[in-house]
C-alpha cells in the first residue's frame, strides 16, 4: 500500500505554518521598486515560486510504500551416522535407509518455501559435520560407521550451523542411543541448554523400543573358540541359541566349513523352536573331522523377519585338524601325582587329543564300568592303563581292548599298586598282549614309602634309590644331547617300580630302560598290527618337580609317537600358543612361540611374526623375550586391530633345510556398544524434544513427517511482518539536489531580470 504524507521540520505543523506565513508576507510586503505592472508581476511570481519551494522543504511531503515480507529462516536437519544405524528398524529395513527416506520427504515438503526458508543438513556420530548443498541423495552416499553417538554434541552443533540466519527449528533424526558419554549426564546438560535457545527441537526416532515380544533377536553363543582335532575322527560341536520374542517360531540353523581358500560348505542344518518369549536352547551336532588343515566352523542362525540386530546371529570356531595325530584314552584308578603330570605333559601337544577317565576304587560296586563303545576299533589310537584294577574293566572288555590293539591301536601300561599281577591282570587276556611276563606274586621295588601312591612295605621292597637307565638306543629314550646315558643319570631317582618275571623272548620285544641291577623298567613290543609299551614305574613326576619338565614332556611325547608309528617323522615344528582366538576390538592378546620339541632353542632375532588377512600381509608384530619359570620364552602381542578374520604367521629363517613357517587364524570381534544395544531409545528423544515444548518442540513418528512439515510451514507464514519504506522530499540526495537547483534557478532568474530592468 502506497501513501503520501507530510513530515514538517521539527515534527511540528505549527512551526511549519508560522514560518510559511511569515515567508509569504515578507515576499508580498517587500515588492520590487518598479511602476511597470508586468515587471512587477513577473518578479512577484518568481519570488512566490521560490517561497513555495521553501514551504515544500519546510513541510517535507513524504511518499510511503508498505508491504508484507517473510523473514529469511533456516531449518537444520541432524542425521545419525553411527554404527547402530546399520541395525534393523523392526520393519524389514535398516535404520539408515529409513532415515534416508525421511530426509527425502522433509526436503520435498519444504522445498517450495525456498529461498525464504533454507534447509541445512548435518550428520553426527563421534563428531559432527555439515553437508554442503544437500540433495535428496546426500544421506544415501554416507556410510554409517561412527563408533559412538554424541547426541549432546549434535544438538549444540545444529544450533551453531544456522550461523547468522534466523533459526526456525532443528529436526533430530536417529535411534536415540547416546553411547559417547553417560546418558544421565548428557541428557540433563542437553535439556538445560535447549531451554535457553527458545527454538523448537523436533525429534524423529529411527527404530522401535524393546517392549515385550515386539523386539526379535537371535544370538549364537557358547561355541568354543577353537578345536584341535584329527582327520577322520568323529566329534561334536556344542553351542547355544539365545532367542527373544520368537516363541513358537521355527529358527533354521546351519553349520558350515570354511577352508583356507575361503570356500564355504554347509554340512549340517537344524531347526530349533523356542518355547518361551526369552529362551536359551542348547544344541549339539556331531560331525566327521575333515582332512588336515585349518578351518573355520561357522554356526549361523538365519535371520527372521523384523529382527533388529543380525550381527550376533553367528559365531565362528577355529578348527585345526592334523593327519597322524592321536586320540588317547587314559584310564586311571589312582589320584597320584603321576597321572596329574602325565596329563599335563600330553595336553601340551595339539596333535595329541587326550581323554581322561578316572575310575576310583570307591565305585567298585559299579564295576565293571561300561567302556564297550570306547573299546571299538578306530575310536581311539592309543590306550593308557594306569594304576587300575582289572575288575574295573572286566574280562570281556579287556578282550575288546586286546582286539583294538590287534587292529592297530597302541597300548601303554603304567606301574602301580593295582597294575599287572597286582591288579589280577594275569587272569585276563592282557598278558597275551603285553611284551612282559608276570605271575600272581606282587613284587615291588621301592626306595621309600609314598603316601601319594598308597604303597605298603613288604619283603619285596628295596630301600635305595632306583635309577632308570637306557639299555639300548631308541627314539623313545633319546632325551637329547650327545650322551644319552648321562642325561638319564642326571634325572632324580624313581620312588619304585613293579617287578616282572622277564621280558618275552619273541621277535619285536626290546627292553629300553632298566635299573642299575638290570631290572627291566620299560619294555616294548608288538601285538597284531598294534604297538605295546609296558612301564614298571609311576613316579616320573619327580623329573618335573626337579625342574626337568622339558625332559618329562619329551619322554612321554616320544613314547606316544612310537605307539602311533610316528617316531621317525620330523616333529621339530614351530607352534603358536595364542591366549585367545576371539579378541575383542580395542583389546589385546599375547601369544607364545615354541616348538613341538621342548628342548629346541630358538633365537628371537631369527623369527618374524606377521599379521595377515586374505593371505595378504597387514602388519609385522614385534617379538620379545620374557622369562617364565626361570627360562626365556619368545612372546608377542596382538592389538589395535579392527573387526575381522586374521592370520598370525610365524616363520624361522635358519639354514636352508630348516626354514619353517606356521600360521594360526583368529578373529577380532566387534564389541561396539552401538551394536550390543540394538533397541532404539525413543524415550530419550521425547525427553529432549519436550525441553522445547513451549516453543513447539515435540517427538514425531516417521509416519508423521508430513504433519511436522505443515507445522514448519505455518510457523514460517506467521513470521511475516509489514515493512514500510518512506521517501521524504529533500531527504535523499536526488530530491534534495532537485529542490535546491530549482530554488537557485528561480532566485537567479529574479536577479537577472532585476539587473536587466535596472532595478536595485
């Protein structure tokens, strides 16, 4: 609307009128001194025109232009780019995709208000950043990878992003999971700050809260980290299926082998059905161990509809399988130190799978125990009979044991108070299998009484130290070094030994160890296709206690290798002992490098360790020497690795014919709180929005985006204001100069005429 008005000087019409009247009276009173009427009229007209120009300047006519204008404002949209946005939204799509769709709708709805309303876009996670010149596809090009969510920082940065523009409001998209700092602290600080801005905060949740059975989740748990198995054997994989919100729904489970080339093959499937809203189901699946190599055994539950988090739907077990290994069954009836240290030595080696069964004497009422399945050909490669009475096994099962040995299994018999004739084995078929002869007389050589072995003194005991000495060269009794006899003499004396009648005088039988008085202490032989070793003592644990643990391990391992017909194989390989095969991201794990031959020394400067992924070197690992049990060991540490499957390769560069290398695989798992807490926190988003409720802030569901945009449009229209522009005469340079020039022209014309007419 346009109007014309007066704006007199000093803002007073009275002053303006008084000055104008005085001016006109002066012009009329003091007329030019001439009698010529035409000259007089001309001069009076010119003076009146000049006076009129002065009156205009006094009253200052003003032209005013009025119009309604909209104040330029901005809306800031803050989008979540943290890892939790890769989770499901409970409706069959990821939260990131849902967020992208909401952004597109907001931009489309508000696009008609540009340029008076600008829509700005920013993302937040562990940090915030502005997206320049946002388009509908801006969020689609962003991968949600931020490890934490800092919602408090996001809200503050959103207000700062408006810079000099008038901020109409902030739209916060996300799942509301604040993982960067403590939620209670961030929530209170953010709410108090929002109240001071006087600007609405609108929040839109991506995902749903956990309520009853509304949230569905499947997790595979309790699967072993690693297994060391032998090719062709039967084994079991045990694990748990933990479910939530899936009562009565069938859940398919599949188990796969992944070989070193990455090829995956499903070998078993199962279906489990939870019976409760939150249920834990134990699953055990038998399988045949594949050929020698390193494998990943993947257990995976197929994702169900509307499942929020699927990263916990699988677990991987690392399986190392070997040819020529041995599956050992150790049967023992005494809780002596011998069985304790023997088990400790044998379990030190990954290719020896030791299964220990203790049959104490106080279970005699249940003898013979049922071992029919164990005494079947092919189930075990080696059987060890400790200090166990024959009645614990029974005649029939001992016959089955003999048949297993005849079929190719190895048998080791140890000394003790219930071994050989002391355990009434002469009444069974066992004497046919063993390489020694014994009768019904219990004869014992013993240096002193031992409570650990429950020995009793009798006339057949000797009270002097009993040394075990090699009677011939053999791989079993080779303890290393140039002088085998000296190595054995340096060992602590044994506490005692069973006494046999004599070794059998048949082909294949050989005495390997004997006392200084030529009592046989270890005799080996063959039975059918199998190998047999009989040992008269049960106190080799004294070697370990005397600091000879390496000798102890070497002797018993070489005994096992001979029973497996592996005594001539090269057994001097590098071994990696990793503290854990599953390492949480952000944590570390130590490893130790040894060889399968304990006495072999290694130099750290001749070893190198490398982390690999997909057969490509990732980074070297520094090695160090530490002292353990008074001896140097080579160690390293794995740390600072992102989630994934890796290999640790250790190689030795020595002589040309002894270069060695070995690799062990491991997994770095993601322990991100973004993924371990999958439910959205809608309550937190509602709490933030309610802090600005007085200014129109509130929480909107994704399906209410159109309603939110309508509110923004209405607020934008209400922000219109009337703007009036005034143009007073003479105030601006153009009209001022025009008025001045007209006044000068009129007064100059009047002066020229007076001069021409000869007037004063």
